[in-house]
């Protein structure tokens, strides 16, 4: 954000530049069959990131937590099989950010290429072995003419299955990807 950039420049004498190198990413796209996503449920207090009231879904796993986050309202269930996320009002841009975050469940950044606007209900299942498997790396994405992962349970395979059920998939692409390069920065901030 611009205010944070200004703070770093003023208080820490940060100098930086932007680069757009061609980088391997996953593009979040709609499958040929089309999106099966349901419209999002509105959030009464989108800036409150605290605990919210929750009920277990009928016949579903008990809900361990329900919260509002930077990605929207979600329910989180945890069991031996892994983590089950139910986002109630997430944009495709926010979903791409969640999936591609550093230390997240995928080994590459994710960009939104769905063309879908608005907020949607999205569910994701992530087994314990894939919660933080961003360092494992596998050859390529499963898609038209592309080599499929060869590991028996590759990083992100369960996430891919969750997305496919909702009419979404991850396609490996090379795209210009903006990054900030810090040229210099002071260790000690200037006084107020």
C-alpha cells in the first residue's frame, strides 16, 4: 500500500524499484465446463477480523472455527484428514492470493485469470502433508498437453481436486509478475 511505502521511505530511507520479470505462476482459470460457484454470502462487518458465531453444518464435520480474514468470512474444520476451508464470500483475486501466498499450500504464486467478478462461496480441502508444501516443487500442471505431476500425492493435488469440483483449475503459465526490489534501507528509523 502507498501509505506503507511512504512510511518506509520516510522513516527508513528505503529506496526501491519495481521489476516485471517473466515468472512461472499458476493461473486460476475457469474449466471448460464453466464455473459451478455459488454467489457469496454478505459479510455484515468486513473489517472485523475476529471470531464470529458459528454452527456445525448439518451432517458435516464439526466447525472448529469461523472467522473473518483479509480473504473474507470463512469456516475452518480440522481433523486428521486435514484442513477444510469454507470461504463464504471470497473474490477470485483473494482466492489466488490465498493459494499463492508465501509458505502456503502451492509452490508457485497464483494469479487470477478467471474473469469472474464478485464474491463466491469456495471450499478447499488441504491434507496435513500439503498445508505447507511450497518447497516440494513438481514438474508441471495438469492441463492440455502438459505433463502431469509424477509423485503419488503431489503438492496441491487435493487443492486441485477441490477446485475442479467448483469449475476452477490451476494452469501453469509464464507471465510478467511484478515484484519490489529493495535497493537500500536503513536499519534504524528516523525519529518522529
